[in-house]
C-alpha cells in the first residue's frame, strides 16, 4: 500500500460516490468554488485507490475529513502514511476509531459524536410556507446578530448568500429563524444544509422546521442529495429533521488535534 497525492477530480469523485451520503461535503468541495482550498491524499492498494482524505483550508486552519465506510484498518493506514504531511493544528471529522492512528502524535479534544442525515424524498411532504422568505446581503446584519445571540460557535460564510439558498422567518420584523447551506454544488446535485438556528426566545414553536422545510422544497427539483450534520445528543434538532424526512446515514466524531511537543 502507498500514499498518493490526488489531483484528478473525476478519479476522486468516482471513489467518493460509492458512499455518497458519507462524503457529501467532500463531493461538494470538488466544485470550482471550493476546489482551490482543498488538498487530497489517497491510499492505493495493489494499484487501486481505496481510501481518500480531504483537507479543507478554512480560515487559516485545516479541516480534515477522514471518513470511510470500508475496512477501518485501511483508513488508519492512510492516516499513518499522511501524518508527516499534516499541520500541528487540525479540526477533524473522523469515522469513530480512525483517530487511533494519530493518537501517539496528537493530543485530542473531542467535540462529540455526530450523525450524517440524508433527506428521503419519498418521506418529504412539507407544503409551501409563504411566511418564509429568501435572505440576501440586505439581511446580513440581522443574520449576524441572530447567530451571535443564538449560535455563537456557528461557522458562517457570508459568500454562501450568493447561492440564493438561505431562508428566514421574521416575527414583528425581527429575524428569528434561519436555514441555509454549507455546501451547494449544483453540477453534482449536492446540497449540505447548515447555519440552521432559531432565536432562544422563539424556540419550541417549530420555526426551524418551517425554514428548513421551505429550503428543502426549493432544493429538491435541482438536487440529488440533500444532507446535513447534527450532534447525536441534539435530540430536538434530530426530531425536527426526522419530521421532515431526514434519515440516519452515518456517524462521525468531531475532534480538535494538537501536535504533541
């Protein structure tokens, strides 16, 4: 087996699409918008590509996607081979158990088990909600204020407003709920939802369900896969997404890694 640096997008896509629900972020990052910020390593066994690592450079840190539905020892082997090329600070999305390959070299701070969910088109039956509107740059100040008040650890890239895929709900003029996308790759038919939030004073009334439902309905005609990530212990969010027709696809852990001195 050997480590290879990957630069051929069709080759990467062919492997990732074998387990597309697990790799929606990575497939989306093959799009021209995201590709320049990525680096890719692969594991070859007997000349065949078997595993892929994605490194995404986000705000001066590397976000590492080490995910696999295949034999766990293969993903661990890939991580061991790639380790000399990894930076001292990493934020990782990892298939549970894969982190063992780096444990001797990195200290690890776990941020919880997460689920990957995929929308079941047959189960989705939400009607159009005319109170939910499309958000754009004119709404940015209100969006930032809502995220600061409700979801201070949220990662939001304002450039994604240009997709036209952020939906919001106002009550008495105040923006109180938002649903948007982290990844949108229309050429690949992929959308990954994110930045979904409701103001604390308005939670418990189904507002997140309404804005997410409207966004999903708008995405369905143009999208093969609609997915999202959610903490496994966020029971309120899981209940919301299940009502809309999202189903469990995979699990992973989010971990901060710091190179040992």
